[in-house]
C-alpha cells in the first residue's frame, strides 16, 4: 500500500458516492416525472448507456492524456452532468434528466478504470491486492451516498434536486484528490513499438471470454436487482429512509470484502473465489423470494453485494492474464463495453419488470445469468485443467 493507492481508493469512494446516490434517487425521480410508470428506470438506464457509448472515447483519452488527464476530464463531465440533473428536476423535465444521466455515463466509463489503474501503482506481484484495496474504497460511497440522498432530499423544495447539486460538490472534491495522484507516464508511441495482437484475437481467448462474461453478468444481475429495490420497497410501503439503509448495507457488502478479497484470491485462486460469488448470488435470490419484509430486502441485498465483489474483483484479476501492457487499453475498453451494455439492458428491464410483473418474477429471471456465469467458470476450470 502506498500514498497513491490510498488516494485512488478515496477517488473510488467518491465515484461510488455518485453511483449510489444515482441508484437511490434516479428511479424514484424518474417515476415521479416519467409519462408512464414502466419508464421509471430510464434515467438509470441512461447512465449505463452513456457509459457504454463512452468506452471507446475513454480508451482514446487514456492513450492520449494518460490516466490522470483522462480521469480529470471524466470528473469535469461529472460536475457538468450533476448541474444538468439538478436543472432537470427543478424544471420537472423527464427527458432532460435522461440526457443528464447519459452525459454522466462518460464519468462512469472513466471511474470503471480506477480498478485497472490500481495495478499501475504497484509491483506486479501485488496487483491482486491493489485492485481489491482500491475497490474497498467504495465503502466511502456506502456511507456517504445514502446519507447524502437523505440529507439533501428536501432542499430547494423539490424532492432530490439538492442531491444532484451535492454531487457537483463531490465531483470537485474528487478532482482535488485526483490532482495529488501520480500515475506512471504514458510512453510516447514509436513506429517500431510492438502494438500487440488484434482485439479480435484477444477476445477469443477462453480466459478473456469468461472474465468479460463474469464481469458483465455479475454486474448485470447486481444492477437488475439493485435498481429495482427502491421501486419495490416503495410499492411495499417502506419509507425512503429504509430504502437508503438497505442500499447502504448493499454497498458495504460490495466493497467491505475488498480488504480481504485480494488475499483470498492469492490463497485459493481466482476461479474458486468467483465461484463463491455465484453461490452468494443464488443465496440472494432465494432470500428475496422468501418474502418482502425489511430484513429480507436487507440480507438479500447484502448477499448480492458480497457476491458482486467476489465476481467483479475476480474477473478483473482474471482478465489481466489475457492481455499485455501494449494491449491493455483496447482490452479494458472491450470489457467495460460488455459491462455497460449488459447494465443498460438490465437497467431498463428492472423498471419494466418490477412495475409490470413484480419483485418475485424479477428475481426468478435473475437466475438465468447466474446459472450462465457458473457454467462459464466450470468450463474455464476444465480448460485450464486440460491444458495443465
């Protein structure tokens, strides 16, 4: 652990503050402004669609400006999009809110690279722990995000307008933190430099296929259930404070294991830890289907968070076996595109399913990607066993 990793962990926490606040309020604000109820999570979907559309641009900015310059550009976009979101709520414009979240997706695409950047700040033998520890910085978001939504809910006389204004200040704070991080400089490209393999070749490797699939489907299942939780709890009559509390423990589950996930991967291997993540997702769905009391929402979302941590940290570590340093920008952009594309679909599906079919059918549908992820891990394990 070094000073730069600590600061990057704080930046990760502020990034997750933005994400958690968005998850807590975007569906509810969308429900209040949307022309029809099933469109309620379109602002949530806009955030991830914007991220998917931005992955190529972010990869180019990382290549041109380096980690620090690209990250600061993303934070500037976060500042502008938060202001646009506040304006949308104050003017009661649903489509302006969707536009604001699409623009904010550029920041999300940048923030998704913080975990990869952790590996640049340490020795190669330490990268699993560095990735895990930077992701553990998301605990800041677990604490600040829900409380930020609660405390700013009634500012300006319109529900949640103040939350978007507060996120603008969070972006400024993150820009200050990022200014103190020194990333390794980007070497000037030369005509004689090795450019690595084509992306199509990288993506055909079994290890890349499973890493990208686990990252995308793990994030997709988490997003499907998390985005729908505020709507489902509102239908069940719970106040927003209870919803914020459930989301807080969910995000604690997402990032608290980061202090030990890297050690566990070193000790037991990446595929077994990812397998535990799949089992935790099954546990989440079983608990969610058992009832709709507050403790069932709480425990299900906690399991979902820990399962996501094991799958996502594991898939990030696993993916590093699939590309060289010359290939990292293209490979990481491809993985993030898969993640964002899956999240875009699940963000829309969560609102449509929970408002038309209900919480139970949403959970039954979540079993499909969980089963596919587990099958992919078993397949890769057999591939590795055969190769050895």
